[in-house]
């Protein structure tokens, strides 16, 4: 393999993958625009994806909110900036940690589950069986998962925001002696509804990433148990990388004046 | 109503491997045609072409005179509603009980009430000897029972064509006989055109009205079981008697 091939092959592979994911997303979106939603499966997926992910998402956010405040409160107090402890925690959680960590939880739990389930269906001919029964796998399997992720991830991110802020409150008030009113006022003055809304928009986009990557990996699994395992691992890795990269660009666009409050 | 199915000059390649090389077959309407041949000779590919899971590289697949190549997505959906397919592995949906598996197409494509769908599913399960088992999960069934459920699912909407991919492979002789009898009785009761892909000798002789033998992607011979048993080609006679003719490998 010469230099051009060794550089060109991964680059071509990258753009090929981008093209495949884009086509897959467009085909799924077309079904949505035509209103061809399989409601029964969508509600079932919402229950599975949303409700079952709630405890781990809340626990993660609570823990991060507490640790973040534990790490920063002393510094703020030392520089006489007690009044920004709550706001700093809330701003970080609402804009970044809430959506991103919930996205990470989804990438680990939901993208893997989607890839494993659809991958198993693929290698056991269940997806071919769906086609043979005149059922569109995109409508029956993929769109419900996309809708469930796109709606449930922001909902869970919102609850995670609340859990994270509450965790910070607990540490600031009960461990660091910050007044509850000062903490609450700090939160109220430093974050606005648009911060929350933009954070949730990011969460919805991460939900789309998780569902599309998991579904695409699962639907293209090959070769039995080994193939399903590879698809599952790959779904988690690709989801995480895509979330981290897209998070930077989304934050740049959605919060262009970050830090200018 | 039974469907007329014809392959005309069909070719199919997978990478450098040529699986079908100009195959011409006219499947007799309402009859059971068994497609035989050694592993990898393109038997299952024919079923996948008929289902639209794969497209031919050349040639035409005609169903009731219509070329499948011109089908758009809605045409495929309408066409597949008239076909039943029994996969080699059964391919039952393991997320739902077997009654729901059997009633799946009715649930998705008709406005029948749940009770009516359940009744039809129960009727079909009775036909395959699994009455009263609708609540069982696929994982609770033996391989033979899974194949029977797969047959019940395939005929739930009284299709005009039923495709069987290796329906008895991996089953014990008695269960194989049960499945073979079922294939024959389903064909008689529904009048559907049946295409069975297999290399099991018992399945060939217990079910076939006609046999098509493939070898290396071409049709080696076709006819009734008796005609093929008397074929002048030693490869056909050898395959049907389970002996290895000279130069087979």
C-alpha cells in the first residue's frame, strides 16, 4: 500500500460513512414528514428509553452537580464571589453538563441497546422477515427509536439540570455554609430560559445522533454474535465521538458570547 | 389465488462470485416446486430475488406477468402482502408472543379488531398443530415448533405464493416429516404457488410436484420427481440418490 492509498482509504471511508448516515437520516426523516409514525412502537420505546434511563441520568447529574460545587465553592468563597456559586454551577450544568452527560449516558446505554437489539434482529433474519411481511423496518424499528431519543433525551436533560443544580445546592448550603437565598438568587440571575432551551436543543440533537448511529450500526450488523458485539461497541464509540465533536460546534453557535454575562 | 412466477435469464453476482448465471425457471402456479442443489448454488438467492431483498444483475423476475424491476416502494409493499416466507431460522420476532407473530401482518395492514386478529392467529396455529399456545414466546419453543409458527405466520393472510427456505434443515426425521406434511397440506388448502428450497432428500420426495435442480448457478434439469430420478445426467441421479457421481466435487 503506497502513501496515497494509506491516507486516502481512511479519508474515503470517513466520507462514505458520513454519506451513509446522512442518507439513513434523510430516509427516516421522510417517513416522519409523511406522518408514517408507528405510534405503538414509539410509545414503547419512549417508555424503555426514557423511563429506564432516568435513574442513571439523574444519579450522574446529581453527582456532577455536587462535585462541581465542591471543587469550585472554596475558590469562589476565597475570592469573595459567594454570590456566583449557584449561578456558575447552574450555567455550567444547564448549558453543558446536563445535555452532554445525559447524551453520554444515552450513548452508553441506549445506543448500545439499540445496536444490539437491531443487530440481533438483522443476523437472525428478523429484519428480512419484517420486509417479507410488508413492514418497513425504518418505520417499524428506526423512526420510533429516533422519536423516542429526540424527545426523551431533552426531557431527561431537563430533569438532570434540576438534579445537578439541586446537588450543587446541597453542597453549597449544607457543606459550605452558603445562604439558600444567595444560592437561589445566583441561579436566577445567571441563567435565563434561553440557556435552558438551547441546552435542551443540544440534547435533542444528541438524541438524534444516538438513535441514528445505534440503528444504523445494528441494521448493518453481519456475521452472528461477533458482528452484533462489534456493532454495539462501534455504536457507543461513534455516538460518543459525534456527541463530543458536535457539542463544541453547537456550543459555539448557540452560545457565541459564552462568558460575557 | 395462486401466483405465476417466472425467472428469465436471471444473473446474480456477489463481488467476483457468480451465483446465478442466466437462470430460466417457470414455477407452476398452485403447485409445489422444490429447488434443489448443493450448498452455495444459488437456491436461497432465488427466494431473496422473489422477495425483493436482492435485485438481479441481469434478466427479469416476472410475477403474474409483471416485471419486479419496475416496482416502486408501494408496489413492493402491496406485492409482499400477497407472499408468505418461511425463513431457514424461522425468524420469529422474539419481542412478541407467537400469537402476535402470526397476527403481525393482519395487525399492521388491516383494520381488523384485536379479537378478530387473535382468532385468525389461533386458527392458523391450530392448522400447524399449536392450538392454545399463542401466549408462548419463540424462545420457549423447539426448532420444529418455531418452523411451524413461521409457517402459520407466512399463511396468515392467505398468500398467493409461499416461499420456504430450507424448512427442514437441522430437524430430526419425525419433525421433518411433520413439516413436510404441513407444506403439502398448506399448498392444498390455500392453492398457493409454493417454492421450497432444500437439499433434504425426504423433503424433496415428500413435497415436490416439480423439481428444479441448480448447479453452479445454472439449471441442470427440471421435471417431476420421477422424471428427474430417470434423468440421463448422472449428477442429477446422484444428487437424488445421495451418492457422489464422478467429477462432482
